[in-house]
C-alpha cells in the first residue's frame, strides 16, 4: 500500500491544481469568499504562513498585497509550480514540508496561519492532531488560524448522484451511517460538528465556521447551469452574506474553521 505522501503526490502530479480556483464558478466563489475571510484578520503588515499552499494561488495574491508570506507545500509537482509562480516576488518564501512536522519554524512566528489543504488528506487521528498542534504552535498569541475542510455530505451530493450512490455510501459511511476516514479515500469529509470537536481541548478560541463555495460543485454539472458575469457578482455578495448560516454548512463543499490562539 502506498504511503499517504505517495498517494497525495501521485494525485497532484496528474491534477491541474494551478487553475482550480479559476476554471469554474465554484472555484471562483471559493477564492473570493476565502480571500474575504483572510482579509478580516490579515493586513499588509501581517506575517502569514500558508500550510498546504498548492501552487500558491492564495500565498502569491497575499504577497502581492505586501504581506510577508511563507508558503509550505508537500508535493513535488505543486511545489515546483509554486516556486515558478513566485519568481520575482520578494516577500514570499516557498518551503517544501508536511503539515504534521513544522519543526523548521519557531514557536509564535506568524500573525495568521492558513491550513488550506492538509485536512483534506489526513486520516489518522495522531496525524490530524499533529497538524492542528503544529499550526497552533507556530502562530503568535492572539493570532488567527483558518483551517479548510470538506463536508462529507457535499462529497456525496457532488460525486455520487450519477448512478453510483451505493459506492459513495460505502466509501464515506459505515453500515450504521457513521463517517469513515481512511487513506484510500484521498479526500476525506467531515460532519461540521465532528470537525469543530477536533479543537475542543486545543488552546484556541472558536471564531466562526463558514462555507466558501455552497452547492455549486454539485450544481455546475447541470447542462443548463449558467451565470452571467453580472449575476455572478451579485451571487458572490449574496453568498458571502449567508456563508456562516449553520443550516447551510453541510451542503457546502469547502469550509473554513476559524479560531484565535
């Protein structure tokens, strides 16, 4: 069996991550909403670390705004593109590393910490705790941490309504409907309260939990799905107004758990 790192590396070596947040309305909404939340806690003078930076879409955007950004990425393929995309930008530092071991960074180093990817691909409870603890450790006291995660229900809606529902149930739930987390899933999803409970005994204060892309991933496959630029601008503002409504969180694919150290 491949290791976690091997599986993730193989996946992203064959996946066009660099255009993910641009090529669909769903991705564009995720970027817009996520950047709005980042800007609530990070300013031009902020020292920011993004853990799981991918090809650098967020890190590079923040560095161009003047923030001091450290971008940590695990996979060789994404890291190579991250370095290329960051060329000529003085205040971004690409580092290849794993969210479960940030020992190259001192305690209390960053004003804002972004964990935008690792929680999708961590399955073992010990590794999940390590990633959370490391993100907290490198964040300054009173600093803010944003953890991205995926709703298990949105995984079902987005991927298993095309004649393969039984496969989705077996992949993500036990026979008595408890949520499963195991390496071969590649992407693991959570119940909202289940993810929030991971932080119950951590030295952080919960600020909010917000959705960032709604139901667009499930809906955008419809042949009649369309948004004019004008309508999409209106939709983005509408969605942002309701991004934290508890009754909507399970249906959004990507979410943010935001807390203060």
